[in-house]
C-alpha cells in the first residue's frame, strides 16, 4: 500500500493554526482534505469549493479569537450552521476558513415571564419549540428544513416557512443578538423588548447572509400555542385555479396562518415518500390553515369552506384528528426532498410574485417547461406568493443541467417582471448573484456595498456571496467595483 503524499506547505494555514491552537481542542480544528470533503458544498450540491480549514467553536470567545486571526491574516471566512442552504450560501470560500457553529447548540435562557429564549446559533429550529412545548409555547418560523436547520442560518437568510403568512418571517421573531463583527469586535444588538432605540441594527443583520458578522447568541420571541387550529385540503383540476383561489381567500379579508399549494408532480412525490393520503385525481392541492381563539376561528372556517367551493374546488378534505392534520403537513414538508424520487437531479428555485399574479405565473411556468422539454414540480408558500419551482433534469444527459439552469433563470426573471423578487427565503448565496442586477439598479446595489464595506472593509466575511463582483479594490463602498463575480468570469453563471 502506498503512503499518502504529505500535504504541500501552506504558510497561511500554518500562521492561522499558530493563532487558533491555544484556544481549541485538536479535534475541533479540521485541516485534512478527507475531513473537509463533507463541507465542500451545501444543500445546493451544484456548487463546490475547497476550504482552507474548518473550526468548531463552542463559545463567543472562540469565535472572536478566530475572526480576529482571520482579520489580521487577511483570510476570508464564513459561518456555517447546518449547511442546508439551497443557494450556495454556506459553500466554502476558496482558501477561506469555515467557522462551523453546530457545537454552539445550547439554550442559554428560557424567560417564561417575558416569552423569550436566548440561544446559541447552532440550536436547531425545531428544538426551540420542543424546549417550551410543555409550557404551551412555540417558536413560529417553521422552514420545511426545521428538523435540521440552525437558528444562525435562519437569521442569515431571514428564513420563512408555511406558517409565516400570518406571523411573519424570522425577522419578526428575533429581537436581539450578540455578533462578532468581521474585525473581531463583539457587539450586542437589540434586546428582549419589541422595540429598541436607535437604528434597527438587529434587523439589518437578519437576511444579511453572513456578510456583516457572525451571530453567536440570539434572543427569540416565543408565542403561546393557538387555542384551536382548523385545516382544509382543497383539490383542483388545474394548478392556476388553486393560485386564483389564494387571491380570493386573502381578498375576502381572511388571514390564514398558512396557505400552501402543491401541483400534480409534487403531490406524486410527497405521496410516494410519506403516503399523506392526498387525492389521486387532483392536478393541484391547496392547504389552508386558520388558528386563534375558537369563537373567531370557527365562523371564519365556515366562511373559508364556502369560498373554496366557489373557487371551483373539486373536493374539500377536513382532517378529523391532529394525526390526520399532521399527515397533511408531513406530505407538504417532505415534498422538496421527495421530488428526488421522480428525477435523478433537480434544481430548487425560490422566487416571489404578487399574490394576485400567482395564476398567471403558474401558467407561464407551464409554458417554460414545455419550451425547454423539462418537467417542473411546483410546491410553494402561496399566501406570500413565494414560488418554489423544482426543475427536474438528468445530469447524465449532456446539456440538461444548462437547460434546467436557463429555465430556472427564466422563472426568476418572470418573477421580477411581474413585480416580485428573485428570492423569498433561500437567499441569494452564489446561485442568484447573476440576477441581482436584474432585480436592483446601481443605486440599490451601491447602498448594499456601502453597508457591507462599513462592516467589513476587507471583505472577508462570506466573501463572494449575495453581492455580485465584490472586490478588494472597493475602498469607498461605492460602485467602482468590477461587478464580475469569479463564477461569471469562469462562465458558470451569466449576468443580464
Ligand atoms: C429540504 C429543504 C427544505 C427547505 N425549506 C425551507 C423553507 O421552507 N424555508 C426556508 O426559508 N428555507 C428552507 N430551506 C433552506 C435552508 O434550510 C434555510 O435557508 C436555513 O435557514 C439554513 O439554515 P442552516 O443552519 O442550514 O444554514 P447554513 O446553510 O449553514 O448557512 C446559511 C447562511 O447562513 C450563514 N450563517 C449560518 N450561521 C450563521 C451565523 N451564526 N451568523 C451569521 N451567518 C450565519 C451562512 O454563512 C450562510 O450564508 C430548505 C432547505 C432544504 C434542504
């Protein structure tokens, strides 16, 4: 058996290790290629990069020491939670350090009097609700990935979920945080109260995709569980009819806690995966849920059923037990990963259209699918107009990946053209860099560069993500930069 070749000398890594080793157990620093391999991409496996090394801090102090060392040595770094980003957001930076927060997974305080919880960023989303379930409380943002994704990742992407229509996204439920800034300074933003004086810097951090620093503690808002919940599953013979029903429901003045749509392909995938008991003859399904005090919800639910009948639903199914209700949701939450049963490869897209244009958007996606000769499964947070088209393809067929990417890009441009957005909740990451100038004008982008620059003049924190063409030449934070991203230069992504 041949011996493994010794690693090539790397003075940057050596200098970094001199700074880190006194503060970390040896097992919490990874430098071997074989150890780093599992971290080369996130859930969007089309993007890969090799990091310099990875560390697993357990305290704010360890994050601070690490970031300060990167700052002094000019080493780019990124925070990583559970790595479930679907946009390349937690893909490593070439030659950069990964600061993996999965061991910062402690609940630091449960304040029942004020309905707050303070957590480390690696705490898994669902574990927040589990920790206070016995007290009749829960944490409301519920990404479908909530079994595995972390609070830090949720903050960086302002993640949402099926139940965010009524109660808001992550930004509405994170009130305070401790952050290690890109130069190693530690700051506390916001607090336990709903309003803090001065600029809302805590709000600025939410959705900033790890560019402004690393969150090491977060103060979350807890809510009492609603008194009752009523759910209905409506089946339609066409997907755009379900889209139009959404506009009818919201237009009537009702505010459901969730409205979700799945089309035929997504139904097939979810059925195959979890046997949710969805109707076999429907072209699309609408899941609508109301919650709140019973004297409000019960009459509203009667009104909702009448509206759905008027909207042309083929059938309405009302779960009789909590088990049946959870089964409906299990199918919906499994739909993304279940699509893997229908196709060897797929791209998950994430765009938003105004609610009233859902029907039009769905018809147009059908037209694109025909034009490209590819199948597209649709499963989405319809109440927010947040589409999640899944473009199915076979990477082994030459040219299919490129076709799938073009189709996905056409959908994003359609979202902007209809007055919507290129991302609802999965972030820009690297995947949607090329579409930022389609969505934003120069001035908008300049403002974002200026904010990034004021936090991180060296552009070390999650360099190359969210803002196209970041360049160390930017000294003023204004748009003097070469807006071409390295992936654009390599022809991997295109700009419009
Ligand atoms: C099957 C599936 C279903 C999904 N469903 C949904 C959904 O319904 N709604 C939704 O919004 N998303 C969804 N996602 C996407 C993803 O789960 C979310 O974006 C999630 O918030 C990412 O969390 P994470 O811990 O995996 O973060 P990571 O992927 O590790 O990181 C995501 C981003 O956060 C940054 N980051 C991580 N931790 C920190 C920190 N402590 N401080 C600063 N920056 C940090 C990273 O640098 C990166 O930019 C889904 C993904 C999958 C695979």
